C-alpha cells in the first residue's frame, strides 16, 4: 500500500503545473523524465553498466517532499554545552569504549593502516547514527535524484546519484538495500555515495563494502576517509580542554590564529586540571565555543578534520570532545560563570546590524555561524570589548539594538536544530531522524 501511494504521489507531482514550472526553471526546461534520461546517459559515460541502471530505475523517482526538506533545513542554534551534554553523553562514552574492545582487531588494523585512533572513529560513529541504531529510513536513490533535479545543488547531486549507481554496479549494495537519510547519506557513519564509493573498504572479508551492517567495514572505511580524505596527521592530538586566565589577549582566541603551545603556556593557559602545558612548539589554536567564560580548548592541526567533516563549530567541537572522552580524558569543566545567550530574535537583530555595518554574515538566520563570529570579533575590537567572538547584549546595545534578558547556558535552546555537513557534504544529520 505504501509503495502504491508513493507511486501515485510521484505521478501526481510529475503531471502537476507546479512541477512542470519547476522543471522549466532549470535544466533547459526539461521535464523530470527527460532530465532522468540525460542523467542515465551521463552515468553510462562514467562507466556505469546498463544492468545497474536497469536495476536502479524503479527507484529513480521524484519526491517533492525531499526537496522541501532540503529547502527548509535548519542549522545549529543550540549553545555548545547543551548540545555536547546531550550528544557526547556518558552513555555514548561507555558504549564507545565497549565497541573498541569488542572490535579490537578491526580498530587495531585501522590504526596501523591509517593512523586514526579508535576513539576518533567511534565518536563519529556515535554522533552520526548512535552506533548504527539510527541510519535513516528513506530510499537513497529517490532522495538523490530528487535533489539532482532540483536547481539548488543539481550538479553535486547528479554526481552523487552516479556514485550510488557505481556502488550498485560494484556489488556492494542493491538498490533496495540503499536506505538512509533524506539527504542521500548511507551507513553507520553517514557517507554520501561519492565518499562511500571512494573510501569504503571490505574489512570483514566477505567481498562487499557494507557500511550499513558490517561494523568492521564501518571502522576501516571511516578510518580511510578520515586519513585519506580529511588528511589526518598520524600520532598528533586533535583537541585538549584547557583553563584560561582572565587577562588573556582574547583576540588571539580564534581557529585562524595559531601559536606554539609554549606561547599559550606563557599567557597562563594550563591543562583543565591546572597542570602546566607542555612547553613545546606544537602549534595550536584557542577555541572558545561560548566565549571567554565558557569551556576552552586547544585545537590542534587534526581538528581541521572535524571542521571538514562538518563545518558547524558546535558539531565539530562536540565530536572532537567526545573522542577525547572515549580516549580517557575527564569530563568538561563547568563554565566559570553563567554564559548568557542572545535569543533567536536578538541574534537576527545583531546580524542585521552587522550587515548594515558592512559585514557578510551569510544568511541572516539567527544562528551563530563562523562568519557572524568573525564579524562579532571585529566589532568587539572596535568598541574595546573582550574580543572572544561571543555575541553579547552589551555588543547588541552598543551597535544600536535592543536586548532583553537572555537565557543562560543552562536553559534549553529556543531554536530547533538540524545539523548539516557543509564542506564534505551538504546535509547529513548526526541527530536521530
């Protein structure tokens, strides 16, 4: 019944005037069937067999609901301690350590071959699918081809559709087995098809690269992607929680600014438990996801792999922090003082004022992204405020806005979130779907 209803829905969409108008707005005015015929020709030219295309064809149907979800997606609006407290939970730390013991051979092999520590792999495994429990429940090919026909990111999703057909052609998965997130991602660490095709490895020796069901394949493939695709540096750290003094030069706290660890030590930065930092030349950036009163971390070169995996600072910091916890680090220190967060409307107001001042903050969406953080830092310097990139009611008022009492860091976020990868992929979701 569900399949029949889906077929009727797809047919209705294909014949509706609104759908025809969408088709006329791009792809040279092609209808979806015309577009799909051309996409299949591109797949053949890319080396996909006619057999694989025939096998996949029943699944290559348009779904307007997928496009609507893509256009309506929201990004992170939660404060870091709230998101990390939920996603990097004690239960996930314990489960991650248990899985490292359970699959010790696969993790040891992956670390030997790729140099990626087990905790790093396991933290992504936790955040992306809760260790395989939540991988999505939508037909991947339908999602991919719908997003390929839509004009917003058509070229990218055409490539992803062809990569999915190559996965079928290689014999890793059948079209019916390709079930995942609405954005077309597959497997327990949520790979887009291009990454699945390029980086998936057969670690259990069954002749297939199965990232949906085989834990060894998930472990080896994730390590391969992190090492080869994200340029992981073997034997180097990624993130370290630290304690910072009150008189730090706050404008130096930025992922674009690097200093030797010895310099941070000279400025009074210590380990989280107060011990001296290693007095060496290892470069590190000071990361303050909630400003100078919140948690503080030294981010090393390998932290770039996290921001490449997902360029949301809240997601990437949470993933890196969870990895340190699984590897044996202690729990995060509580903020020294309550950290006030601007409300959704106040953040939008601040972004509008920043745009009026000449800054490019991307979309004015009430979300603290990297462009907004950079603009905030510049204005803090202008007004003589501590330049820690954290937007405050004082800065909003200085810029001519009006601020109401803001919720503290312990308050539940007012804004819904749907985290998405940006650099490595468009929209994946570490949160359960």
